[in-house]
């Protein structure tokens, strides 16, 4: 039996980041991972000679700890962007900057009505947050914007937004910054009061320094080579150099409370640890512990379909990421993946991707040849790739779960599951709701996780 201070179940981003932080603080740490590689969602697919990621990703280095982590892992395989161009479109008009729907050019009449409704709401007293996301949206943004964003939300999540709890608002943050006028008007409103500052967006092209730090600070990085697989390979080497033991092909199958420790079986290995950090979804923990709580009914899963095209690099017009809110086109995001990871062949060919969210149950309907053709038309139509370009090759696939959204009423089954986990062992520490995703998880580590893992069990 192997002994550790902390055993980490799952070597996706959360497991890798926690292992890096804990090992640097002197703890004896092991990572156990079910698949034969670490990285989870951050692994790329091999397609012909290309590495293709599971959708659009970039690494956030706006905080000192984010910068320290990614630069320590990636070392000389790092591409730093301080001028990354984010764009969004509601139709043919691109806005550079925040990931918000932009109504200011495509639908000025709607923008005017929405502004008037917002002005009326400003005068109203604060109300408690309603349980449903759409009720919260209407109370915060008014009926016109609510009706306008509903189909966009359905496109973005591949599910009916009426299902979402208001606790989903963090994950849907881009809908909370619609652009309703030109930059000068939006800046003036944002300056006028916190009410408007929280409710309207402005494009980065405004160049206004007051928005530095509010999603405007464009500091991101990405592996210069090998796409996300480059990150996973580098993370494995760096963690091992820091003394972390990594056990792949070792899915956790059994957990029980030991005498002053937690005992875990994973693959062919048995472990004893002071704490178990469960980086995986609660639903997997409930299954391993044999706890019968219906957690599936409390979340709406969001899957994605990817469409990848080989194109001449010279025919990509950019920007780096384009969020497409237009309802007449299929994908939600486009990116020039090959260019980021220096995957341009001698003949100048590289790859671009388009991403269409869908419910996991609908992947077979969305990941089709017909939609591959639609995604390509969309890419040309929106102007991400020059009209007249021919894609020399293309492929598509579906990824069942990119993330989950809380359903209205999620809290009761979630709390019931947490109580059942604590009964098995107080040494099991999980990720609290709302802290999944890379940036959020880093915050969770600092504010809650490290003290729970390194402190006494409660
Ligand atoms: C298309 C897409 C785009 C995204 N874009 C962004 C973004 O822009 N920004 C952002 O912050 N986040 C984004 N995310 C989400 C982000 O990638 C994930 O939140 C993050 O990578 C998840 O890390 P994780 O460690 O929580 O889970 P995972 O990556 O799912 O890792 C879990 C790991 O646990 C392993 N495992 C499963 N069962 C067991 C078991 N029984 N025992 C041991 N190991 C087990 C799995 O094999 C896996 O390696 C995106 C996700 C997708 C799919």
C-alpha cells in the first residue's frame, strides 16, 4: 500500500493544477488517472499530421499565479498573446472585444428599447434573485433583451434556457454585457453608475484604459507546439520533476475511511492518504461510493461538436476567436488552431475549427456531413476565412460533455450528495459548485481548497 499526504483523483486541469500547487508547498502527492494519459479535456486529437483540440481553449495569465503556473509548465513551449483579438458577431458585423452579443449595429431599434427598459429598472429597488435564470435576466435586463438573448442562449448551450437556474449566471457571463450603442455611449453609461457598469459592454477597440482588468486585459498563452497535448506532455514532465507520482490507467474504483486516513483502490494500486482530493464530478463519486442520489436531474449537460478544416494560412482573416451569435449560422465559435500551435505545413496549409454546442443526446444529429458543409459555409459567410477558399480536407466529431449548467432546483440533491460523501469520510474534498473551469478553479484553490487539503479534517 502506497502512502501520501494527498491523493488526487482525476488528472484533468483541476488535478494537474492542484498537484503543482501542493507539491510546491512540500506535500507528498500522487495523481491517479483512469485513462492512459493525463490532461482530461485538455488532450488534443491526432488527425492526419495535425493536433486538434477539443474546441477553443487558451490559458489565462492575467493573474500572477496563472502566469507562474503556465510559464513553469510550458517553459520554452509557450506562445504568449498580449494582443489577442476576440470578436463577436450578431450578424455580419464584428465587434472586437468582450464576448458579448452586439446589438448596436445589427438592431439599433432593439438596442434603444432595451436601453429605455434598463433605465426604468435602474430606478427600481433591488429585488431578491429569482430561482430561474430567465426570470433573473428579465429582472436585471428587461423583457426586450430577455427575448433577444433566449435563442442565442439556446444556440450557445444547445439546450432550452428555461431549464437553467439563476446560479448559471456566472457561466453565462457573456450575455450579461450586451453592447447596445457605440463605444463612446457605452463608456459614458458605464462611467455613470455601477448599475450600467455591470450591464453594458464596450469593445476593446475603444482602447479605453479604464477597462483594464475587466476582461479587457488581453494576456493569454497557449502551447507554441503540439496544441493542448503539448501542455499535457509538459505538465507530466514538470509534475514528475516536482516529485508527484502519477498513476495512469488507474481509475478510482473504491474509497473508504481508514484509521486516520482514507483508503483508495485505483487500477491495480492501493493507497492510503491523509486527504483525497476528488477533482471529478460529484456524480462519479456517488457512483464509486454506491450513493443513490439523482445528481443527473440537477444539471443540464452541454456537449460540443467540432468541425475542422485544412486551409491556406493566408486565407484566414481572423480574429483569433470569433463568437458567432447569429441564429442563421450553425457554429458558435471559430478559431485558427493550427496557427497558434505553429502547425503550418511547408505548403502554407493550416487548420481552423468551428464549434457547435449541443445537448449530449443530440450529438449524432449535429455531428454530420451535412453540418460539416454548413459549418464551412458559415465560416466563409461570417468572413472568418476569405470567400472562395477551398478546404483541402475536413473532419468532425462530437464531445459529450464540455460543462454542465445547474438546473432550477439543483441545490437540494447536491447538498444531499455532499452530506452522504461526508458520512463516508470527512477526508474527501471536492470542487464546490461554480468553481469548475480553469480560471474559476484557480480561485477555488486559493480561497478554499488548499486550506482544506493541508488543514485538519473538519
Ligand atoms: C470544448 C471545450 C471548451 C472549453 N473552454 C474553456 C475555456 O475557454 N475556459 C475554461 O476555463 N474552461 C473551458 N473548458 C472547460 C475546461 O476545459 C474544463 O473545465 C477543464 O479542462 C476540466 O478539468 P477537470 O480537471 O475539471 O476535468 P476533466 O478534464 O474532465 O478531467 C477529469 C479527469 O479524470 C479522469 N477520470 C474519470 N474518471 C476517473 C476515475 N474513476 N478515477 C480517476 N480518474 C478518472 C478523466 O479521464 C480525466 O482525465 C472547455 C471545455 C471544453 C470541452
